[in-house]
C-alpha cells in the first residue's frame, strides 16, 4: 500500500463513489484532500478506490 504524508495535500481521482463521514465523494473530477483523509478512505474502501493520487 502506498503511504501518504498526513498533512500534505494530494490531487486525487477516484474510481467510484465513496462515503466518508457526512460527505459522498464522486469520481467526476480531481478532489484535493489531505494525506490523512486519503489514507482513511483507502483503509475503509481498499486501494482500488483510488485511480491516482499525486501531490497537489
């Protein structure tokens, strides 16, 4: 599994819709998120939910 710096920002493209807390993130465009959130989404949904994540 890739590791992401908790406080660093990433431009993320998802492969499918993901519910995280009160929000639903959709695979329409890039989403900017912190590494801590990205890691939590991957742990809850699996690595295949992320198409790519690059430093923002």
